[in-house]
């Protein structure tokens, strides 16, 4: 080998590197583990950010608007932002129908899906172009219900409409359920205001995404700390 190239090759550790007390090995293992976890965290949060910045408006069978809070039939600001974006996509011919999804809390008179469907109909979307799926307390259960509806009607593709930093996890779950899914997130509303809010949302979604990848379950309710 050319001696000039040898200078750039990593040198193997000296024998003395291995002849150390046991506690130094523990420190090394802990340090390496922490470093790997930090790298994995950076990659995960980077994925959440990257996918959330995308906007895929390809022609699909349906738009899926994921639910958020509603107040006695009135969509919250977060849900209204998603619905306004879905309305834009529908009017742009991205899909011929909109599926709204989401259950309700104990004591609620309306579901998230019903409140969202009414919001769209009041703004000119034909009644036969809006389908409400009033089920689901989280992303996984909501998309599971939607996947059942789509399968029964032989609809295969969808554009998922949610908040930007929720896009990666939503798309992954939809794909696992057999939906050919892309995401076109809402860029307005409280979920997109302020660095602190967005940083918390990215953190929460990064953890939720890896939890889903590991266990294919919804994140525990105790982990649902509101980002906004």
C-alpha cells in the first residue's frame, strides 16, 4: 500500500486500550450507548421534520382528515385548519371525496368526524362527497376504521391531511393498514405557531413514531402531552 495513503487510515487501538479496569469498560459501553441513542434521536426528529415539510397532492381516491378536538359540534382551531386545507385540496381536484374521522369524549354530543363533516358541507362540499367515520380515539384506531371503510369500497389511495409534524407517523400507520398514502399537511393553525410549540410537537411525534415502529400500538394515553 502507498505509504502516503496509510496516514489516512484509522489505526487499530493499542494493546493498552484493552488492558483497563472493568469500570472503564462500563463507562465506555454507557458512553457508546448514549451516543447511539443521541444519533437515533437526531435521525428520528429529522425524519419527522423532513416529511412534515413535504406536500404531496397526487390524485387519489380520497382525502382523509384526521380528527382533533371539537366543542359541541364546532371544530377546534387545529381541526378547522386541517379542514380548510382539505377543502382546498378537494376544490383543486386532488380527490373526489373527503373522509372525516374521530370519535368523541364521554359526555360529548358530537364526534370529531361529525363536526368535521358538517363543517365541510357548510362550505359547499356535496353531502355525498363527505363520509364521516365516527370512530377512533387515536391515530391508529382512527386509521384502522378508515382502512376498513376504504377496503369495503375498493378505494386504495389517499392523501392524509393532518398537522405537519404528525405526517410521518400517520403515513406509516396508513401504509401498514394497506392504504397507499401520502400526506399534505395543514400549515396554518395553532400547531404551526411559534418555535416552542413546533419543537414540542416534533419531540412528541418522534417518540410516538418510534413507539409505533417498535410495538405497532398507539402511544400510551399518559404520553399524550398536548403540544398546543
